[in-house]
């Protein structure tokens, strides 16, 4: 018994230790620099801060308050998010590395490339070490100029996160001029049908719940849409035996009245209320993440978040692998649907179903695809001269983040802890 207790304590301690080692918080880091308060505010509003906090080996190209205010004054939040995601480079660059770029120029992948909204190589940035110590930044699109330049270092946690100030936003062709439809004007059912969620889309229309979704979209809405195969899976109840009220609750359970993109789900720790929630702990979802995979838990079974259909602030639509079955409706084992019969919405009938919670099951999700590699580039010619190499604000301490060689530290820590516990 004592050995089991030691093992559990050791496992918990090491898990907490590794989590602390790898953590950084961009919001906390930038809070110590008031000259980036506007930039920090928009990282939070667009939920890009959550995405940044879940990644390692990353560089944030920060805009000072003047440059950020000029960008935000002319564009809606969805466009601002695209522009700022182009300033999050999925590689580590500090002032020294900027001046040691192989052949003087490189293309680096940004967060914008991972959204699926960037055609071709528009999600890459061109970083070029120019003459006279100046470093230029520009879009990787052919013919684009290096309109932005490195100004100074803000903060580094070596090989984990680097924050550098640049003079102005990096503008990819069309990123600021693309039309940004209002969420209420988005044809949700058409997007769902195209994404392979025709059964779910049909249920939304026949039940009238689509109107609830549309009215909530402007203030923030996240939809978890089961694909068509999910409705054919073993264990899915016979929806034709549910009342209209139960169908409505089931469909409302597949959406939350908040904007929660993938990065936010990965960092979610508290239960998430859904549109069906009608009291404390009722019709809630819990979230777990492993690497780049996110899983939703209902209390009956898990469902992996599969793909992003749409991410246009403040509306996001995901596909999920399984129908989300709330314990409030299906606490008892649901009766299976007859084989070969189509799923359809039932005719109205009163009497909601009573519930008895069932234990949750956990399944290991599979990882999502990685970002594509950068295409080959050529070094641009010509460059201005004279620019700062570093800054008095550049630091390498870990006040808001820590980076340590994990395998070595975990090995040493395990040895020390075991010695203490067994003594």
C-alpha cells in the first residue's frame, strides 16, 4: 500500500513539474510592458493568446500601441485576428539568430498558415538580414516588399518563446481587404452540409434550433457538429423515439454561447456551459487535451474535435467524431436505432426523459496534422542600413515562463523524490 502511495505521489509531482517547465503566458509577459497594452488586448480578444500559450518554440512579432491602434481602427475583429496571426512565427528567433540566417533570408511558417484561410504561401513570412544590421519582414507572396523591420527585442525565454518588436504589421495580399461577413449572415447549414454533417444540419432545420444558433452567433458561438458517420455508430439512440423538447436539448447541447477556437479549447480547465445548460452542472461539457488533440466529454462518452469548418470571430464551427450524449437525457443506456432506418426529427410530444448519470469513459485521441513546410525562396536584393541590434528590455529570465531541459530535470527530480519518499 505504501509503495502504491509513493508511486501515485511521484507521478503527480512529475506531471506538475513538467507542466510548469513548459508553460508560458503571453498575456502575463506583455502585461509588464505598457507600450504593448493594445497588442496584448487584441491577442486576448481574438483568443490568439490561448493558441500562443499552447505552443512551444514560437516568436511573437509585437506592435507598439501606435501601430496596433492604427490597424485596429480600420478593420473588424475577424480581419484583425488574421493580421495578428501572421505575426506569430512557429519558430524561435532572438536578435542573434536574426543575424545568422542561412543565406541571409528565410521563409517561416506562421499561425495564419495553420488556419486554412491562407491560400498558397500567404501564411509564411519572409525574414531577411539586410545590409547595415537591419532585419526586414514581409509577406512570402511573390513580389511582396519588406515593409516592416525589426525594432528591438522585448523578451526571450531561450528556445521557448521570443518577443520582438517590429515597426508595422506584415500585410499579405488580400488579408485586409477580404470581405468579413457578419456571423448572423453566415449560412451555417450550408457549411455543415459541405463538411459532411448533413444529418446534423437537417435536424437543426426541422427542429428550428438553427434559429437559436443564428441569433447567438453575433455575440459568440461555438458549434460541435457530429459528422454523418457519427449518427450511424453503435450506441447512438433512436432519435425518432425522442420528443421535440428532447431533440432541441440535444442539439443545443452541441453549441456554446462563447467564441472558443481550438487554442482556447486546449487550455480549457473548467466545465463548459452549452446552450442547453439550465442550471449548475446541467448539460455541461468537459475538455481534455493531449498534444494537438482535444476531446470533449459528456459523462457518457468522449468525442474528438476533428476539424475546424469555420473560424471567423466570434463564430467557430468544429466537426466532432461522435454525437454528444448528455447524461441529463441519456443517463440510462439509450435504445439503439433500428438498423438501416434514416435519422429524422420526431413529432411533438411532452414529457422529458429522467436521468441517472453514468460514468464517463476516456479514449486516447489521435494527433492532428502538422503545419506544411515552407517553400523555397530567393534572397531579395537591396536594403537600407542602420537599425538596432538589441534592446535594454531584452531579457532571458523566466519571470513569466520557464524553459529547462525536461528529460534531464525529470530524471534528476525522480531520483531525488524517490530517495526522499523511501527514506
